[in-house]
C-alpha cells in the first residue's frame, strides 16, 4: 500500500499554499504552536494516510487537507488547546484559503463540482472501492433527484480513520465543518444529514448548485 508519504513533495507543496492562511490563524492563539510545529506533525501523518492515487485527484486532495487539519490539532493539543479551539484556527485558515482561490483552482472547486468529469470521478471511485477502500475511501454515487443535482454517500472516510489512528478521534467531527465552509464559498448547495465522524452510518453529501451561496451563519449547525 502506498501512502501520502510517497507523494511528500506534492503534499508539502499543498502545505505551502496554506501557509499564508494558517500562520495568522495560529497567531490568534496565545502561546500556540508555530507553523513549523504543524509541519513536523503533518509530515509524520503522511505515513499513516493511504494514497488514493493519481486517478482519484479529488480524494487525494481531501486526504492531504485532512492530514493538515489533524496536524494542526495535534500541535495545538500539545500547547494545551482543546478540539474546539483547534478548530477555530482551522476554520479561520480554511475560510481565508478558500476565499483566496482564483482561476482554475476556484473554477474546479465551484462549477467543476457539477461537471461531467467530477461525476465520472465519483462513479470511478464507487467502482474501484467496492471490493476494498481506495486510499481509505469507499463511496457510492447518488443520481440526480428533485432535491439535488447529484450526491455521494461515503461508507468509509480516510480523514476520520486518520484521526482515529493518530489518537485524535475527538477532533474528527469538527473537520466535517470544512465542507460547510466550502459550500458557502463556492455555492455548492451542500445538504448533509449525517457523517461517520459525527456518529452516522455514512456521510450523505447532496449537491445542488446555487446562484447565491447559503449564509455563513449556517456553519454553526454542523457541529
């Protein structure tokens, strides 16, 4: 099994893209950890996170960002912070990172979520994860309905498992909030009733493209 450690240069490049957002967020916590402390834990976590592979780029990106969130929590926990405080840092950094996205990167995170390549990738993940999780992920494509353009049910979440493996299970439910921030920023119209990390039997994502993103005030409804 390959891990994200085998893609270390790719993962560290992604961490660098987060640096301008994460450093000021970390600075809001007195006596909090440094960016370098987060980086050290991030590198260690890459050994625990399986790599979904180049044919599953979206899941690889999710796995990488998930490892970053867990790394922030582990570094902050050593500084005496609890899970809620650690998430406040991740939330600030995530909102800033998403707001700064431009060009192709932003297009892929917004309209690209509803494109045929994205739906193809989801169906491919479903087919390839039926026998065993792919990079820690197992998913099922949900066809369009009156209430959604399409959906994805995750029966296994690599980020949730990483948190458990890293002795950070208490932080896993907070990570689900990142999806709400993304939906607000990119107009994904995400509706979700449960997640594995929050005690559900699956993560039931339903997407409906919105002309106007839902209010950021809905973030607090997730955890």
